[in-house]
């Protein structure tokens, strides 16, 4: 299982640098540790924003801000504090399976995706009760997949190279690292996307006919 220090050391190893960082939080007083302390959070945020990662995606019912002006939208909702990027806004409705007084109801698992707008920490939409799917910035490193870790290490190495390797050698290495990052990112995205199986909302023909 990867942690912040191991990811930073992996990135440094891609530079051919000494990969012996012990901590980026404590004052280790090494150039490598200080660079990783400054660049690692930005690298993680950037990479999380590049895809709807299954391990970083959350769903949450958000409260309505009743006193806020909608500016053309019917409703205004509070954006989750840990939201890095909103994927969708939906409203879950309940519907009857059968037209019968004793028929049970079930939640519609395939609700229509609503239009929305995000501004100033607020979500504007026309739904009555908003359920937001979003990429969370507060994702524990222990949940990162191995392929995401590799992509992140290459991306971090690309960010570090300018400070560690100078001149034409640094430029050449930066280009090589970015190409490796693109390849590893594509692999990570493909494998992550295969983790999701779309739910098919099936209604039998004999129910439709009633």
C-alpha cells in the first residue's frame, strides 16, 4: 500500500535522484523533502481533476440555500466542502412499480441528470432535492490504485525535474517523463473505468402494458 513518502521517493527515483525522503511534513531539511512538500498536494489535486476516479467519487444529498438568489435557476444548494469537481446533479424520485393499491415503491436508480452551474461554492439547478456526484479532494492516499500511484509519481517527477535537473538534460528528461505520464494515466483511466458497471433500469413489457 502506497503512502505520500513512497510516492515522493518513486517520483525522485524517476529523476535518477536520491530517493531517501523520510517525511515531507516534519522539517527534514533536505531539498527533496521541501520540494515534495510544496509540489505533491498540487500534483494530487491536478491528477484527481483529470478523471472521474471511482475511489475519489462521492455522492451526497446537499442542503438547499433558501435565502440565496437563484439568478434564473429554481434552487441553490451548498457545494460540499471537499468537492474538487462536480460530475453530476440528480434528483431521486420514487415511482410505483404497479398501478395497484398494494404496490410497493422503489427509488428510481437511474434518475435524469439535471443541468447545473457551480459558482462561489454554490450549486445552481432546477431540481427540488439535489444529489451531487463529485470528485472529492479529501481522498486518503491508501485508496489510490496502483496504476494511479504510478501515474501520480510520473506527474510529480515531471513537476520536480526543473528544480533537480538543469539545462538540455532537464528538458529532455521532462519530455520523457511527460510521455511516460501520459501512458500511465491512460492505463489508470482505462482500468478505473472498468470498475463501474452501469445499472440498467429495466421495466418488463407486461408492466409497461398496464
